[in-house]
């Protein structure tokens, strides 16, 4: 079973337990396919493994705004920087969020990034970094 199918099954199971509680994940609707969810101060799961060329989808299933921001100094050699809001550096993403909430992913919204370079990618949520909201994407070479 692929990871999106697994998460869809897990989310549908959660919706049964949350019936009458404002819908799945508090949005009042069924969530889209996603790989990583966002809680109040955590990415779930915090670590994910994908293959080169895979696209990871983050979904804000919380009522707080969040960001997905790469730690630019810790990217694999040759890897593309990524951040919700389209920023080109960690500092620009911090400044944008702290200035006017640029790069925010609101409740029910998604952000996605395709990983083309193998290695370990650390990322975080700008407003919740102090609370430990960080994650890791491990990108593996595709097996032939």
C-alpha cells in the first residue's frame, strides 16, 4: 500500500471517530490526498521517506496557519530550496512570515514540493519552530 493510500485509510478511520465534531480534521470536509499533516505544533509524520522524483504534499489539518520551510544550510548538495510562499532562502521565508504572514498555509490548504536530489532534507514551520515543529524528508535513489 502506498503512503497516500495508507493515510487516506487512516484519515477515513479518524473521521468515523470524529463524527459530529466539525468534520474530518476540523475543516468540515474530506481532506485531499496528502503525505504529511500539520497539528498545532507538529508535522505528522515528522519523518518521511520518498524516492527521487516523488512529490510530497503537506496538508494543514489544523486551524492554525503553518509554513513549510527548508533549512537552507542543511540541504543536500545541488538540491533546490523549498518553502511555502515560494521564497528562495530560509531567511526570506522567516522575514516574509514575520512581516505579513507570507507563506502561510491556512486550514484546509496544501503545499507540495517535488524532490529531485537524493539526501536528507530538514524543514520547519516558521511560527512554531520554537515549539519543535520540524520534520525530515529522506529522499532515496530510485531502485531499478
